[in-house]
C-alpha cells in the first residue's frame, strides 16, 4: 500500500471511534510525522485518541516497529555472545543498572545498555554516571560498538540515530497529557531497546507510590504488553513486578547512589537493593546462556561480587568511558555537599509508610533532579535514609540526612521529608520486594 492511499484525518477518526488501525496506517503516520509531513496538532489528536481508546497488541507492535525502524537498528554481530539488556520503568533510589551491568558483563554476557536521564521524581542512570568526574555517556555509534567489543559492556545515552520517532513522540506526549498510556509507554521503551542491538531483555516494572504505575494491576498490564512485544520481535523477554512503596536502598541522589552501588559491588549494600539486583542479573545471565537456570544465574551473580570481578569490571568501564576511577576506588576522595542536614522524627513509633513520590520530589528540590529537560543537576545533592518501613524510630532521632549545596531549600525539604513518612504504634508487616514474574507463558507469583 502506498502512502498516498492514506488520509491523516481518516486515521485519527478511526482511532477516535475505537476502530483498529492497520499496520500500514500506523507506519504511514509515524513516518509522516518523523519527516515533518504532518503537524504536531494532528499527531497530538492521534495520541489522545490512542490514550482514550487504547491500542491492541497488534497495534502496539506496529507502533513499536514503526518507531524502531525510524532510525538505525544497530548490528552488534562483531561482539560474540547473546547480547542482553535490562530496563527499569523507574523509581526513587533505583541504581540497579550500575550494579547489575558490571556483574552480568563479568559473567561473560555482553551488556549494551542505553539509558535515559531523570525527569520528574525519578533519577536517571545517565545523571548518576555523569556524577563520576569525566565519565562520558554521549558517544557515536561506532564508539558504542567499540566499547562493547572491548569491555563486554557499554553505558551510554540514546544517540540521534536510534529511534528518532520515539524521541519526538515522547516530547509530544509529555506536553499533551498522554504519557501514562500503557501501549504508548510500551512502544517507547521497546523501540529504543530493540534498536540498540539486543538479543534478549529483562524488565523491572515498578509499582507503588514512587513508581509511574501506582497500581499493581497497571504495572502487570504494562509488563504483559512489554513481554508480548519483545516476544513478537523474537527477543526472549522476562519481566518482574517490583515494589516501589519506599525508595530503593538508602541513597537517593546521583553521586550518593553511585557510592551505594560501589558499596554493593564491594559486597555490602542494602538488602532490598541486592535481592532485586541478583534476581535481575541472574535472569540476564540465564538469558545470555551462561547459566542453565535463573537460580544458577543468581549464584553466578553472587560469585561475581564475592570474587571481585564485578567491581573490577565497573572500574574498567569507568576508565574506558573517561571517568576518574580514583574516586570509584576510594569514594572518600569525592568532595561532599556543602550542607548536610539531619531530619528528625516528630514522635516515637514504627515507620509504617513512606510516600516515595514525595521523597523523590524532595531530592529534586535539593538539586538532584530536573523539572524540565534542560535543567542542570547537582551530582552531590540528595538524601540518605537511615530508617525504612518497619523500622522503629525514637522522637528526635535522625531518620534521614539531606545533602545539598543550596541552604535556602533546607527548611522546605526538611518539612517535605517529615510529611512523607507515617509513624504509628504498631509494627507493619514486612514489604515483599518482588511480587510477580511475567514471561511468554504468563504471570507467575514470585516465590523467593
């Protein structure tokens, strides 16, 4: 079917009326928008119609395909092995990529990881990496392939050549209140991931107050859609639904999270971070055919921490991408923020709830995040949690410490942190960090 057979208004009308669009109609629309042949207002109308009436699995796959092929699909055949990546839907304190990428690479699986920046209440992997002095995330495609071939790992940002349609559509969704559509989110994620040259993918889909998907049922639907698209493209895809009712780990903020990641790679680190890290890493090792089962992959993940090979791989990639490895080897060399303010509990009891979204916004106020894409971030800003849900706290005991170079924000940030926790007399039940596994065979309750 040729492009001239299609009328943009007719396509928008069909979707407005809840009808299914053909693969060719979706391809035409995406290509025409990428080529500036149709204006923002018509694409906005299509996005809103899709948001309100949904896209079925066939339409979501067609949208992904169109965005994927709007640019270059990278060929990584020069690097031997099954290339596996991991994607998280984002959360507060989510530094898992920094820990699991070196682990998986050290276990012999190539990891081509293209990540994003933080926007809103969640931090971005690129911002964390750039808090290491000199670390370069903006590279050419040739350099991307070269780093992967040399190190079995690469940690970079999206290049202009990869899924340019997604970049444009995402910017439009951001200003037309159409971000939260599950098929549009799935198409955006999968077009970028498939374009980077992977053979298999592990997904960490968050739910709870600090996640984009607040409700478990919405996160499950997104996970099923993502896995379905991955499998349609012939890429083995496994997703896990993980809890984001409180920040992940104790550190929130770019360098603070890098420092916590280094603690994890050195065999320490918070239990919640390491439980999810080892599961995701073990699944990647399994998909990369370096383990016969996920359980064996988890064992190999533990071994890579214990024998130091994961930490050495982290040092190698920092040096390969221009970073100063001296602060990675000795984090005390990194200068701290100018102000470190304790936040104290107003009463005694147990912490029964945390508003992870509100805490994420406090980190933005402190300078660790951005409200608009062009904002700068302060690598030293953020906070450390000393208590989590289920912990006992005494009146006037410090439950968090704020780190910032902007002392004018401290009163507001302190108040925000206090409002973000609930203290009660009764100890709450323990949080289950991993709820479900989703693969091509369906949804399975996760039993650790």
